[in-house]
C-alpha cells in the first residue's frame, strides 16, 4: 500500500514538473497569434503619473501604444511591402518607409525618419515591456512571451527587412542575421618581372659573344 502511494506521489510530481516546463513558442505560432496585453507602472514625478504600455497584435499587424506624458502609437504590418512604420502622436499620423540600414558602417545610428521611429519603438518595448513584463518569455500565454513575440517580429521585419507570410514557411525569428564584414580596400600589387632561367641567361651571353645581336 505504501509503495502504491509513493508511486502515485512520484507520478504527480513528474506531471507537475512537465507542466512547469513550457515549450518555446514557434515562429509560426508567434505570427498567427492574436492578443492584447497592457501593463502599467509608476512613471515620472515620483510615480504620480502612470506609465502605460500596450501590445495589440492581430496576426501580421503589431500595434504598440505607449503613454508617458502624451500617448504615442506605432503600427507595423510585418507581412506588407515595402518595409515601413505607421506612427501617430499629438501632431497626427505619418508613415516612414525604409530606404537604408539603420546602423551605418561606422556603427553610428542612421538619423532618417524611419530609423528614428525604429529606435524609439524598440526602446519602448525593451524599457517598458520586456523589463517589466511578468512570466516566461518563451511562453506565449504570459505577458513576457507576448511582448517578446512582437519584439522579435518587429526586429526581423524592420531591421532585416524580412517580409512574413502566414501562407508560407515562417523564417526563424530567434536567430539574428550575422553581421557582414566591412569591405577592405585592396591595393593592387605591381607586376613582378618574369623570372629568367639560368640556361636562358647563358644562351643570351653566348649570342652576344658570337655577334648575333
């Protein structure tokens, strides 16, 4: 009887451990997911102002809303060409289209409208989303997982210009594209004079002595 009770307790403990070990969400499940996640925490003026961060995701469309002093909103369709960001603030709605990489070869930031919005939305997701979100980042049912999923999709689309589709294989969103090396300037070498064999030198000397030249 005691053995049966011990076996039952061991089985329950094993099932509990399996339940606590969620499987990382896949790129496909991330792209196809739909959710709204909102978090609030203390903002400026000793926490008197509440700071709000919202992720509203419907399949390919990721909507980030951030409210600190004035609300600001970014809307990105990761399945739509060309690569662009729609953003709105107190001044209205605008669109920024990507025309170049946001990190220059000298490692400085590109200051174009698109890149400025790209860096702003990523900073908001990192500082007010990923840092404060609760739960396992690999679990799509947690606030951390929902924020992390949107973050990966946005980076892949905005930074690497990957256009997603729900009807084809979804690229790996967990692996970043390796950074290419800068082209090195190559100075062409001057052509070396042809090698003269020893036999040819002796034949040339013989011709000179015989007056053939």
